[in-house]
């Protein structure tokens, strides 16, 4: 494992990593970022397996479609670049979809443990400055109980 020093130029890229893997960053499609990788793989490898989770098997094309649906729903809710989206989800396929959708719209995921309850959860959501919370249906009652403490979260649409 190698540790590379922080890039002091402000470019956000590590010069040693760029020197070693420079060709990987030059795709002819502009800058490659995390949000564009899934789209790229769905274009060039649509039928290849993207994820296998329990009984679910999704290829890149199907995963990209599901992620795009969620990304568009978030945009329609007014979530934008730099907004923080808290998640209260167990390990599930939907959590993976949230991560990819949030990357596509350049927002930020704030992963919170589904073991949190009450004041601990409301404090973390408030401290994170999240504008949206995505949770499994089994957490709705718990979130409804702390909703008055979540001033930064808009009412259900």
C-alpha cells in the first residue's frame, strides 16, 4: 500500500497518481468522476454483471436505469449539487442505488447507522446539515417521532 502526499496545487489530483495512471484519466470523454462511471459501464458493458446481492442480479444497464430513476426523483425534490442526503438503511440493494444516484447529481451521502435511535439520530442529522433523509419503511415511525427536531428536513412531499 502506498500513501501519496496531498496535492498542494489545489487541482484536487495527486501528481504521483496521475503520473503512474495518467492514461486512465484520459478517456476522450472529458473528466471521469464517480457519478459518470456507472453510465460509462452501462454504455460499454450493458450486459455485464454490475451487482449481485442476495437473489438480485443486475447488469450495468439495469442498475443504471434504476439509479437514474432515483437521481431524477431526488432532483425533482430539489436536491442539488453539494446537498447532503442522510441515509438510514441496512445493507441492501437500495443503499447501493442511493450512493450511485447521489454521486450522479453531485450531492453528498451522509450514511447513518440504522441502530441509532431518538436524540442520537436527530443530533447527527442536524449536525450533518442534511436536507433529505432516505430510510427504509421500517424506520418511518422512529423518524416521525423525531421529525420536530429535524428543522433542516423538508416536509414529506
